[in-house]
């Protein structure tokens, strides 16, 4: 969205806009006793000053959150950006989710993009609306806008007690032209941005009233669960539902279609009056699948074999400064290592689910925990071959996602099932289906090579090896191309380490194991290789790893400041007790740099994690407490990814079926955490993901400092380091 | 099918269901209280935690058939009200614990039971008691702080169904 597009859409703003059509659109409304979720009914008619600001005659101010909230705090972040410039308090607004229409611009939560992507545009939306309200008030008072002041949802005539509420001004204000370049506030005048504010969605998340996708109720809906080919791509030969149909409450057992990355396969769905009946019956369905050669190829053993074979050959060049190979061959002091990261499940506690209603008149409604209503709208239209104006998307709160619910296979299944049974259908995947079908964070190798010069690190080569998300999903990667997402993250423009000789290459390893972006995408894989190897090189050069990084980053002021902050933290900490060690790492992703320091201590044959300190430089931010919360979450997920078992496939199916086999961090394993935010006035960077990548390598580096043993492969068994 | 008379949050509900239906699905789909969540179905994640006579149980693995007539069930909706939050819920707000929030009903139900048993729990007691509740967002540190905060003001006698 841009302000010019607001302007061209002005005619549309003039009409009264209808918010919500089914009585199920969920918002967050402030009221005297706190905050609660509200339903917005059909008669909620407001004047739309622009797509993000709606004000009704009673003065109710509704702001639109265009980025689904999966826990990252977008409900607060998006609306804070608007409210700051609109001059309304956060307790004066109610919030609704955008429904995917183009007027809201890009609506995908992903790539830690919300605040960094919308920082100016949404503030302009708020500022433009405020200017229109102020000009309207000025006109009524026959004075200039400069004699008026907007605050707390009203316009005041300076020097008098005269006031118009925004509600009194909205209808006339909407008739004015939308200013193209509204004046934005000076950051020093911010009342909301950069300040601690409690999140308005939290009360509803502690009293059970928050409505997640899985909680949606549509009158007359049936419940469904799906049985997919354990081999993901296997062909359905036949199935027997006799026993399943005998379960009380079961209505039908039918075929449906499953979209996996890059293809489609048949699946079986059980439709019932309640979810338990569907789940119980699904276990009684017997099915024959033709897995073809997937028994051999859908196999992590085979994948790693192929990956290590690829590591023995040059990859596709992505970036080269100087002739690394020649330098490496001619150098004496050099190092080569291969680092490995496993496949991982997203394993959000809310399994994927969606509720859909394909109606007789051809219109469709979808209620689902999805990361982007615009993507959901487009995919629904494509899937059914109908126009988008026949479709209403109701995005719901996501009970975790971490990337998973941006892949909307489950939504299309719910649509297909509703189409077949001619009723609203709520589809919930069982935990087992959710875990075994993925798609998964890909396993990757980093083949690292380095040259050590005179007291410094002189050259770095990173060969990234593994399956490409773009390649597998969209078949969009030629054999001579490097995956550009990955190349961007490992580029010297990103890490800014000033190696005079630098080389980056990529080797694709194709696999039928379905893969997907996972919190911080490839950064979660390749920070492990890059940052452990920087330490390895530093040790070989006889340098302190932090000092070595300072030397490499000598021309990158912001990154140096982070390392200086880390030094200051170390200096002011008590001396490390015997049997304790620390490791550090840093990685930039989504335009934010994050550094981590992990302290571990000897425990029996292994170690325990004592404390993790993270520093994040995300430029300007909305709510410091939320930056901290996200970074704390990244510490937990980063540690989980390092010390807990990964996902493996053998004989054509996933070996892990539920949380007892795919373990994630629990309370007793959570170390003490400390988060520092670098305060500056730089443009915002991402917050939801950048804290994760440095965690695993900081742990790996701590393990080396404790044991003098270098860990190359994740996950590491922390109980057995020997 | 059998008829069950359940006492949930001091209200009586008469429902018709199979004896093997786990309490979770009766609460969610038959009674219509959605605050209790499904996560794993095998008592591994704790998202479905409710109280049975004040004791925390994983409702996903508790068939209706084993619940005795006079047993009292308490869900997240029953420990406070939107107007008056329970001390543990208040502590959760003060510490801004939830991220996605999905696991937090279960976390809070476990924490309320923990504090009823140990009004001033040590970190070790928190670890032991809360280890069955997964949080994929990683809010453990704040949960710990919120439990300590609540222990200062929580009055065990008013907790849960007692």
C-alpha cells in the first residue's frame, strides 16, 4: 500500500463501508473493564477514511490489522503505527483483521516484515486521516488547521475548550481529498511507538475467550479429519471405511485432494458430527497406498548421502570476491569443515485447521488460522476457479505457526470437503498428520573453508548444500542458479565480515521430503556453519573469537556497537565459575542483527545451559517488551533446534508422530535469559525471527570452549559430550 | 451412546456421548467451551489441562466413562471472570506472558494447581510441575516469573474448585 494508491482509491472511501458479513469477524475492543474479543455484526457501519481507519458516528474508532497474529504481536504493532499518527490512544480503538482485499496491500505475516515493511505507509495512513479530520474541524471553526490540535481521538481549537470528537467529524472528513504527503511525527514526540504498552489481546489469552482458528463455530458445520499417504506423495489404491462408518456420529468417509509442495495426491477424509468421532473413525480406516520408489527416496539417510556427495563437488557460484580456490590451494594455514543441521517440524501447538463453507450460490467463506488473508483469497479463487468477489476470508488468531500456516494445503482441503458435503466443514488435522506430513525445515550442510593470514582471518568460502524451498515448491530453480533467498542471507553484504577473499556457492540436493520456510528460514540452518566456523578459524589463528569478529566488522559501525555491548556485558558479569564456559555468535536476518552469548556448565558427562544473553539491533521498534518477548521465544526455539531430535524419514515415512518423539524444549530446560535492545533511530528491521539464528552456534561455540571438542552436527546430545 | 451429567465450572451439563470420548472433546464440541485446547491427544503437551476436583488432568486422555458423577470439572473459563481475573491470570497479564496464547489455558490451569499445592514454589517445583505443558513460542521464562509473582498474592484457598 502506498499513499498514492490511497488517493486513487478515494472514491471508494466515500461510500459507507460494511465491516463483517457473518457475525464472526473477530476484533479486539477496549472497554472499561479491560479488553475482550468482540463480534462485529452486519450493522456495524463506519465511515472509511482510508482502508485502515474507520470511524462511526458514535465515535467508535476501528483500525484494521492487516497482518495475522500468530503470537508475534502484529495486532498491537500494526495498529500502534496507525494510532500514533492518528492521535488516538490504544484504549480508544477496536481492531479488526483485514480480509485479503487488495486495498489493504500486502497482508502476509512472514519474513519478519510487518513493522519494517509498514513503518512509513501505515503511519502515513494514520497521519492522512488525522489531517483530514483536522481540516474538517478547522473548516467548521472557520480557522486554519494550524490553529487546531488533534489528540486522544478529538480535534481541539487551540487556546479554547472547543472540541470535536473524531466521530463528529468523520463523515465530512471522508469527503476531502486524501493528502499525498501527510506530515509524520518526529520520533521524539511518539507517545506509543517505542514505548512499553501492554498488549490488548493478552487478557483474552489468559481467560479462554481468545478465538483461534480451531475454535471457530459456524452454524450447521460438520467436523472432519484427514488421512494422508504416510509417504506424502503416495497414490491411494483403495480404502475400507466399514468400521469407521460404524462409529457413532460419523457421516461420510470420502476422498479429498492434498497439495504437497510441488504436487497433489489423494487423501481420505472422515466427516462427522463432532471431532472426536472423526478422529476415532480415522484410525479405523484401512488404506492401501502405492508408494512407488518413495520407500527408498523418502529417506533422510539417502538425503544426507546425496548432500555429502554434493559437498565433494563445487557448487553453483553465487558470489565471489577474488579467486578463493587458488588462494586456498596456495595457503598453508587453512581450515575446512562441514556443518550439518537436521529437518525440523514447526510443531505449533495448534494443529493446522480450517473451516470452509462453499455455498449453493457459489460464494465461499473461509475461517482459518492463516498467515496471509490475501494469499488465502488468491489461492481459494484459483482452487475453485471463481472470482475473488465471491470469497470472504476471515483470518483467525493462529495458535503458533512459525511459517507452517503460510502453506495453505489444509485450507484447500477444507474447501474441497465443504464443496463435496454441501455444508460448512471444520477440518482439523490430527497431531500425527500435522507432524508427519510437514512440510519441514530442510536439513542443510555448510561446507566451510577458510584461510588464516597473519593474525587475522583472510578468506572465507561457504558452500550451502541442500534442498531449495523455491525449487521444490515452484520448480523455479534452474540447475545453474543459486537459491537467491539463501544467497542473500550468506552474502558478504549481509554478514558484512570484511574478508578480502570471499566465496559463496550453492549445491541443490533434490528430495521428495516436503520442505518449507521455518522461523528465520535458511538463516536457522546456515548461521550454524558460518558462526561456528568463524570461531574455529579464530581459535586456529590464536585470536579471541569476539576480537576476531570485531576485526572483521571494523567497517560496520552498528555491528561493532553490538560486539562492544557484548564486551561490556561480559566485563560487568561475575567471573565464570570453574566448569562453566561461554560461546558467542551473531547473524543478520530480515534486516536486524542479533548476537547471542550462551553460558553452559559441566553436568555429569555433558552440560547444562545456564544462561542465554541476546542482543538485538532492530532499529526503531513498536514495543520494547514485545521485542524482548520475541527474542526470548527465539532463544527457546533456537535451543530446541540445537539440542532436541530432528525429523527423520526412513522407508518412505516420517519416524516422528507426536511430541513424545519430536521433542521440544520444556520448562525445566529453559535457562535464564537476558535480552538487550540496541537503541537507535535506524529504520526498523525484523523482530520475529532474527533472534533465532545465533543461538545454536553460540551454544556450539560454548561447548567447544568447555570441552575443546567441536560439534559439527545438530542436534547435539547435551547429556553426552564426553 | 450414554448420558453424562457433568459439573463444569459449577454449572450442570447433560450431554449424550460415547463413553470413550475424551473429556476434552465433550468440553469443546458438546458443551461449547473453547478455552481448553487440543494439542497432541496423548497427554504430551498439556494444552488440554483442566481440573478434576482441583487436580490438574489432561482432558485429551480422560474418557468420559471414568469421570464420577460428583466430580467437579474446572476449565480456564471457570477460574476467574472477564471482569475479575484470577490472581494467576492477573500475573500472566502483568508479565505479558502469552505470545500466540494457545497453550496458556493449560499453563494457567497447571500453575493454579501448583500454587494450591505449593503456595510459594521454588524454581525446582515449578520445573517439575510445569514440565508437562509445552509452549512452542517459548514463554517459559515469563511463565516462571508470573508464577512467582502470583505466589505473592495468590490465596490458595480461593483457587480452583475448592
